[in-house]
C-alpha cells in the first residue's frame, strides 16, 4: 500500500528527500549499465509531473469557467471537496487528521471567540498534534505521509486564530499589516474548510490569509473588476519555469546524492573535493523545492489568488503567492539574499506571527532565535533541523557584521569598489555562499545526528569553526579597520 501511495504522490516528493533517494538508489543499482538507464531515469522523473500539484490546474480552470462570482458557499464547498479528495487520494483514511484539526479549530474560534485564550489554545493544540504526528510516524528517511501537508495546515490555522483575534481589536492598536489581515467577520465552518483545503495550496503551500481567501471567494482577486483575472499567461510562465527546474534537477540529482556523503568513497576523497561536492550538492538539492513551489504558484495565479494589486506603471502584479524570487535566488552572493528569495511565504508567515509578535521581549536577536527555533521544530523532531537553523542564525549574524565592516572601513570599501576586481569578488562570494549553504543543508537533509556528524567531521566542522571564529574575531578587526568618529572628523 505504501508503494502504491508513493507512486501516486511522487511528484510532491520533490519537496522532500524521498524522490531523490529513490531515484538515486535506482541509479546506483544500475550504475554499471549504459546511458540508456540514465535516460530512463530522466523520463521516469519527468513523468512524475502527472500527479497532485498538476491537478490544481484543471481544478483552477474549472473554477474560473464555472464558479467565478457564483455564490460564495459554492466556492467554499468546491475547495473543500477538491482538497479532501486530494488528501484521500494520497493518504487514504489518514485524511481524518486534517479534518479533525479543522473541525476543532472552528470550535475554538466559535467557543472561545477573539481572545488570547483562543490564540494560545490554537497554538498549543495544533503544534502538539503536529509534533505527535512527527513522533509516531518518524523514520530516518523522509517518507511521504500525512504530516507533510499537515505542517502547512498547522500554520494556516494558527494564522487564522491570530487574525481572528486581531479582528476584534481597536484599529488604532493594530499595525497596518495587522489591519490588512485582520478577520472582521465570523467565518462559517464551510468557509474555514474551504480556506484550509484549497487545492492550490493544501499540499505544499503557499501560505495565504483568510482575508485574501475571502476576496477570492467573492471574485475580487482580479485585475479587471467583475471579470475573470487575466492571469493565464503569468500562470503559464511560472509553470514553465517550474518544469525547467524539474528537468535540471532530474538531470543532475543522480550524480549528487545524499547517500554519497555517507559512503566510504566520499571519505576517501580529498578535503577540497568533499567541500566542492558539498557546494554542488547544496545548489542542486534545493531545485526540487523550487520546482514544486513554482508549479503550485502557477495554480494560485491562474485562479486569481496570486493577484497583488498594480505596480507604479499600472500593470497587475501576480506575486501574492510567490514562494520564490528566481532571479534573486540565482544571482545573490549573500545568505540573506537567499533567505529573502526562498520559501518567501513561509518566512513571511513566521515574521508576521512569530518574530513580530515577540516584540515585547525587547531583544531582536532573541526574537529571531526563537522564530528560527519554531521553524526547526515545525519541520520535524530530528536534530538536523535544529542544527541547520542554528547555523543559519550564526551565518546571518556574521554576514551582517562583514557587510557593515566593508561598508564602514575606508580601505575595504575602496578595495570593493574597484571595477576590475568586482567579478573576482563576486565569484569568491558565490563560492563561499553556496559552499556554506550546502554545509548547513547537510544536517537538514540527513536528519539524524549520527549521519550529519559523520559528514561534518569529514570536513573538520569547517562551517562551525569559521563562522564562530568570525563571530568573536570580527569586533576586533572592526576596531582595527574602522576609524573612530573622532578621527574621521579630524581627518575631514
């Protein structure tokens, strides 16, 4: 049964390690054969497209053609039934986990109202349910199971509870962002179900608010009032771009596998080869996430949920559900640039509902650390998640210090502004960037401490050693290279 479920749902595994590992195991078993087998692997992986995320396109076309600006209860019913059918198609009777959490969330909203108690109860119940799911279904590998879409649902329902609470507050005490997402009315059970099971985002996101969903149901998410959105071409562009990344990932992933990290052959290679392999692997492994998010974004754009107003030239923007800024992702030499361009909606959700809500702590760094800790346990209970996000925090702190140092040091800023040297610096930055992106992802993808510890030991914990050294050493370098303000005034 597990095998049959996996065959139905393999394309979604592009967001996990399962497809890469299964494809790589197949490749390793046939590595001694001709290139014909590799071509079969490519086309087999491409065939995975005909699965869950792609189903969103015919669903969206049907809704555009037959349900646009119809009674809102029909929209909610359609989204609920299509989402439930996707859940049952992939998980069978285990779809009841999501259904139970949606029903309980509706009862919390109705019985506890717009109170802090409702928000806390929601957070504790939904996160506990998700953690219990992780605990009872966890293995050493990423398996395709009901917890995959449930983690997306958990964020949706927590966000709904907070927005519902904000809807009962005086407008003056809310920030402009909170005012925008505040839920003023009382959602019905069908409305909460439609929001939760929307077919374009149920499996892998993106995150969106109840207020945007309500606008979609009323037919307001369009660039032409009272008419269907002109979103076909933008949706097709995202789908095409997603398929391009799918092809790239399919061609490259058999040659940069997770399993190779744990093999004796990897340990027999030179230190510099191991670092280079980590760099290439880190770049390739993320393409499966890029692929899936681009494909699902296209569904959201097609139905209108991706509409984000107009730009300064009056042209419609379709990036409300964008989880990727592809150009920035491919060109930025900074870790913060990658964070800003990757998994955008989830990062925005954490910033809105966790980081900014911790403002009362009065410590930005502590709030950031707690937000990353939340992200780590939201991903799962494996130690690798905690190590990965701890490394992310460390790298971001150091990178900001380095950028500040270069900007404030006359010698370094002059050196960085030399036109001839800019391409050299860019290549060095990109090499450093993706080397340590790969380094951080090792623990994220290998999960358990015995695996990621083995890989980190093979490169002498270079990432931890380097960035911890910089963390404590940069303040002294800053004192040496950055003149005091008094000296600068005298020099002027």
